[in-house]
C-alpha cells in the first residue's frame, strides 16, 4: 500500500499548507512525495517524540500534517507526545504507521504493531485501516479535521477482482451463512480464502476500515438477528480492537449471534519469530485456517 499512499499524499501535497514529516524512513517509496512537497517534506531523523511535537506546532499554525514511520515507532515510542500534544488538543494530525500487525515479521516484536488500534482509539484518535489500495485516495478526498492514525498493510484481494465504492463497512463477498467482519487488509485474505465456496455455504465477508465503529450496517444486523454466526478477524490484540468494539455495539442493540468466533493476534504462542504469514498461521488468520473455521 505504500505506493498507493504515496500517490494519494502527492495529490494532497499540492496544497501549500500540507507538510510531511518522516522519522528517517520511506526510502525507495517516498521520493516522489519529497519532490512534490520540496521544503514541506522534512526528515526529522530518528527522533519520533520530537517529530510529534513539530507536527503539533505546525498544526497549530493551520498546516495539514502527515507523520510517517514504521507503525510501532509511530504510536508506541512517542505515546506521551501523541497524548499531550495532539490528542488532548484535538489537532488534525494524521499519524501514518506502515506495517500494521505482524508485517515486519522476522524483525520481531519490537517492530510489530499488535495493540496500535486499541491504544490510539483509547486516546480518541480516528483509526483508518485501509483494506485495499483504492481506500487511500478515498481517505484523502477531504482534509483531516481530527487526530487520526492510518495503519498501512498489504492489499490481499484475489487477483482480477474489483472492490466496491468506499465505505467504512463494505461487503466484498456475498454469502448466506453469517458474517465475517475483518479489519483492514484481512478482508482481502478472507475474500480469497472463501471465494471458491458456494454462496449458500459461506458467510458474507465485510471489510471494516474505520474505528471506533460509528454504525453497523442493517444487512449485518439482520443476518445476526436471524441467529447466524459471526466471525471476527483482526491482526490486532483481543483487547480494544474490532472484536471488542463490535461485540459491545451488538450487546447494546441486544443482538446475539448464533455463535462468535474471534481470531486475533495471539502474540507469540511458540516463542518464535517468523514471517507475517507464519504469525498469521499461528493465530488462525491464514487462508487455510479461515476456510477450515467456516467449513467447520
């Protein structure tokens, strides 16, 4: 998604009020952004806490600011500055974390972002978790008016398919046997995993790309009211992510699915580190596990 992100930022960067800050990252990906933005592209170095303070200062002067780094360096290292300088003052800064979940695989837990959505939601930030490359352009159609966290991953949709127009909830694969609610790029993974199962034997796959949840589509509610199963997939810790937020909203509405199967980031069950695919498999978030869970 980095290329789609860069393309979207270059469009936004034509506005003279737009600034882009990077924590010494983005090589071989953001050179086009630097060329378009010139002096408004600032490499702040490996100094993430200071970078957040700079972003807050620019935003106070009316600038539109993007802050880019590897996901854990974007939200975890400068947590206090995000809380005090951006969240409490509600400044419209967009924090961009590349590689949500286990994306940086072999680099281990210091480079994984397993609780980022929960942490940023707790501070009142709007979470944007694009499922597909096209989502980036949709996010940037209007200037951000509130503090936001953009979680970049990998577009995993089946080859040769097209996505429906953007919405925070989108049905990307129809089905009659319940609902699969997926956070961000796992929508494409679930879509590919269930595509060959007949529509009458599979659940509908929904891509959820924004937190906190503003609403739940009527189609989803109606399916679950009919005592159909609910599957929740997210490369994020159990606490504070899509699963807890969705189940809370359903509870408020007194909607009880036939059963709930929640697959989330388990951490490191084996005590080993590997590729993103390896960790997803350990957590039951790989295509084979998703398919087996639904068929069971």
